[in-house]
C-alpha cells in the first residue's frame, strides 16, 4: 500500500507499507513495515515503481522488484491522474 500522498515524477521516492509478512533471503519483514521504491515511469492511468533494496533490521538486501497492482498488470492503477489527462 502506498503510504503517502503527493505529486511524483520519474525518480521520486515512494514509501510503501507492507500488508503481510514477507521473507527476504530468509529474514522476516513483518507486516506493516516500510519499504521504499522509486518511480520508474508512467503509463496511461498507471505509475511504475521499482524497488532495488529492502532493509531488514538495519541490514540492506539487494532486490530487483517491480510493483504490480491487484489486477495483475504492471504498475499501480491511478484512476484520475493528471498524467492521464496530459497524455
């Protein structure tokens, strides 16, 4: 879940709150932890976010993740974004 509001552009950092426990390299990342992603691009009504590092107990873990929305498509759906109007 995106845990902040605001205008973003490519390269902006976004805070994400986990909705369930996850394991990264055998280490527990508890539910409601914060991870950070970077806006990597825009599509019509979608924002692409990539995650390159997750920190658990002050230890960084390199990852290569892209966010997919609940509908299974790449990027997070943003129904009324200004970018869509601009496109």
